[in-house]
C-alpha cells in the first residue's frame, strides 16, 4: 500500500514547527519555551519507546507478554484517574476507585468488541487488543476522572442537601441522585460531543491514520463508527462506575454521609 | 415486675450508652408525649447528641424505638420515625415545592406556622432565614414522626412565629410524639419540656424536672 515511510530527516524538518512554537513563546514572554521543548522531547522518547516495545510484542506474539503490556497500560491509566481530581479520598480511595473503574470498564468493552464486531484470530492478537485498549483507555480515563472529580468536589457543596434528605429517611441512593447524575453527565458529555462533531469539525485520528495508510475512506469511516460507539459505551460505564464507587466510599452501611473519608482540602494550587 | 407490665412501660425512645468521640455514653428515655430539653453552651455536643440519636454519625451504643432496636432496622427506616431537624435546614431543590410531597397538607401546615401559602411556590433562596427555618420544620412535622429531634427550632424567629411553632410542637406531643429539643432559650425549655438537661463537654446531666401533676395537665 502507498504508505510514505518517514525518515529521520522528515522528522527533523517537522521539529522546526515546534521551534516556531517555542520562538513565539519567547517573543511574547510567555515563559512556555522550556515547557514546549520538554514536551516535544517527551513525545519523541515516549512514542519511539512504545513503537519499539510494540514491535517486540507483536513479533513475540506471546499471550503473557501481551497481558503484561495491557496490565501496565491499565495501571498507568488508573493512576491518572486517581491523581487528576483535586480532592482525595482517605485510605487510597482514589486509587481504588480509579483502578476498579478503569479495569472493569476497559476489559468489559474490549472483550465485547473482540468477540462480536472485530473477531481477530486468535481473539487476543496483540495487534488488536493493545491498540483497542489504548484507544479505550483515553476515553475511559477522561470519563472516570471527570466523574470522580465532580463527585469529590461536589460533595462538600451538596453536603447540607444530602444530609437533609438522609435525616428525613431517604436512602443514600436517593439523597445522592442529583450529584451522581451531574457527575456522570460531566463524564459522558465529552464523548457525546466527540461523536456529534466527528467528521465535520475534526477528522478523527484513527480514520485519518487509516486513510493515510491507504485504506478506502468508507472502510476507514466504518472502523471509526465502530470505535465511536465503543468509546461512547466505555465512557458511560466508566463515568457511572467512578461516580457509584465514589458514592460507596463516601457512605456506609447505615446510610450515613461520611465526609470524614474525604481528606481535608489541600491549600496549594 | 411481670413481662406485660414491662412491655407497657417501655418508653417511646430509649438510648442505651449512646456514645462517640464527642459524646460520653448517654442513657435516657423519652416517653410518648414527652419533651426533653437540652441546654448548654455552643460546641458542648448538643447537636452531636441529636445526630447520634438519628444515626447520622458513627458511634457506639444502642437506641430503641418502642422496644425495637435501631440496629435491627435499616437506617432510613429508623430516620423516617426519628427525624432530625437541623438548625439550618438543607435543600435539595432550588424550589420550595419539591421538598413537600403533599402540597395541600403543606399549605395547611405553612398557614399554621404563620407562612403565606404561596411560599410553597417560591424559590428557596428567596426565603428569609426565619422562613426557611419554619419550612424545614414543616417538612419534618408533616412526616408525623414518632420522635422529633429539634436543633434550635426557633433560633431565627420572632415572638409571634416562635409561639406558632411551639403550638405546633405541643400538638405533636398531644398526638403522642416524643421530642428532644436543643435550645439556648431557657424559658422556651421551661414552656415545652418535661425535663431539662445540661450538656457540657459531651456529658449530659439532669437540670430540672417538671412536677408530675404539671406533666399530666
């Protein structure tokens, strides 16, 4: 197929565009120059590293190696979900919520697609599983961290409203319903917007990549549609999961609001 | 004492060594139609006691409602019968109406508490502190709970509104409800309560008791 292979010289030429950015920062005294260069360096190192690792993994085609890479990806995403919200649940609660949500929703949706729409042979073919999980994680991570942040930052604000309902005999699920609803909505909205804008405002990355790689645009579009549906479902599950788990951590079996399980707000930032 | 006599003597609400970090083990009972007033300085643990009774904070000990153990029922079921009314009520909707499931009963109650019936159609933030306090109280009274745990129910009210609220509380007592009343107002405690208690640093001690014949009047 007509894939244009990139040489080192091609990349160096492209790097001049980064320098333009850095130069603008310098001229406007934005103080971002160092940050831009550092980010560009990270991109180069990280992507080349991933490329080489995947080349090895694909060549080995060993299930255990695939599983190891997937576990590492899930772990890093879970850490990100836990770290993004400003507020922290006591007892490593953020890590629990992040880990459970990311692992469950990603594995569930990935398995679903690998056994229905895609069906590679074998179903754990690293070329499909790793790529699929990689795409999924982006959306899952965003949805889960937004929902978790929304729950944790909203709980102090909604405290009086929730306790008023609890005091009148409402169960926790009912008292938390407005906050959970708002949090899940905040988690899902980006992926819904992404679906609505796909093809008009932006050409999605996967489709662009496949078109450049020589695929028929309509075939590429079908792939993209499948992925969009997948991402929508995954973000929905992730937002729900994160909000629900956060609610569980903030309440107990006697239907109490347990703000003592939310660490005191940090003064910085 | 025979078993029958014991069950008929069972008080409406009984606390058995209810305690938490800010409350020393507290044992007391409230009979049907009885009001118990808790006085004491701010921060002494008066609200802590009410929240403990309502099971809103973790703690130890047991509470009984008509010989039914709190631990034997689900917490929401307990709180529907033993209702805690915060000093500053919380609101889960920006309109007043959604807080009242039965609009007609609510209008009648608002009228008795000296609130215009159209307050039901107002926004919560448009209401004054005193109006919100009475709305919060009305919300709890309309549930007709067995026990009312009231945290300074008239703190933001003028004399007329206070009298209306007290009349409504007397009506609840006459129906056989029990009331634990936290108040800074000694004369209000004397007007409503059968027994007065003092809270100091989480320790509840008896202050005074109304003469028995007065209690039956």
